[in-house]
C-alpha cells in the first residue's frame, strides 16, 4: 500500500480523484474488487486528503458517487446477462461464496444490497445478483445509495483520521514505532474481517436445509442396528 500511496502522491489532484474513483467504480461494475478491494482505494483517498494532496470533501463526493454508479452498472450487467454472469471463470472459482451471496439476497431482498456493501466479496457481486434476480431498480437504487453514502463517507474518513493519527504518533515516538502501531491496526482489522466472514458463512450454512444423505446405511434404509441381527465377529 505504501508504494501505491507514493505513486498516487506523485499525481496531480484531478488524476488522484480519477484513479480512486475508477478503482471504486470498477470493483462493483467489473468484479475488480477480487484484485483490489474498493475500501483500500477509499482509505488511500482519505489518507491523501489528510496529506493535503486533495480536498477531503471532493474525495468523499468522488468515492460515494463512484460506489453508487458502479453498483448501478453492476446491476445492469446482471440484468442483461442473467444467470450467465455467474458462470464466468472468475466466479466459478468462488462457487461457495456465490451461493452464500445468493442465499443472502433471497432471505434479505434489497437489504442484502446494503449489507453486502460492507463485505468485500459481496460488495463486488451483490449488484449483479440483484440484476439477475430482477429486483426492481428503484428499490435497488434506494438501498444502493444508502450503502454507498455510509460506506464512502466512513472509509474515506477512516483514511483521513488514520493519517492524522499516524502523523501524531510519528512525531512523538519516532517513525519505526509508528509503523509498528499501524501494522498492529492493519492486522487487527484483517483478523476482524476474516472472523466476520467466517461467522457469516456459518450462519448462511445453518439457514440452509441439510439434504445430504446420512453416512450410515442403516439410517438411510430406516433400519436400526438391532434390526440387522447379531454382528459377525
């Protein structure tokens, strides 16, 4: 991330807005989030705003707009291509997670669009699934806009205030300790995200009926162990 930040810092202000906005847009519209999550771009935009490279207000507006427009584009892709979009090579590699996202949208409807905005994989996939399911666009747009505003403002401000905290720590106790503190925060966030994803996966599996056959042949046939006669030792 440090290398990307240095690269963005070397660009002019309008180009920084364009790059951050393009990354956020591409995550939802083109499944680009499998490569670089959109929240990374939003946090970087906030960090650059803290450093004075760009305006915080304009960066928030760019991130929110790109998130909402990207989701709408993803919705159109799903609506026009239908279930075929789920058979692409990229999504076939994540069949279990795609199934979990489909289950969420079946159970929660348009609310799933809002909830999915805060989970990286679901954020990239949920707009297309909403389009595939033919969710009415006005309803989709409402929850898309609410999620985009909350997510865009939240992660951009996270980058902005994280930059402020980093500068204060660095000036007080030195660069090396500041880097260590930042690393601990990043690790904590990663662990939290992984645990949250696992918990959602368990809940999703628990809500689905267990149709798998029993491993015990006696249970499949309706026999009890006593009905099969004495065991042959």
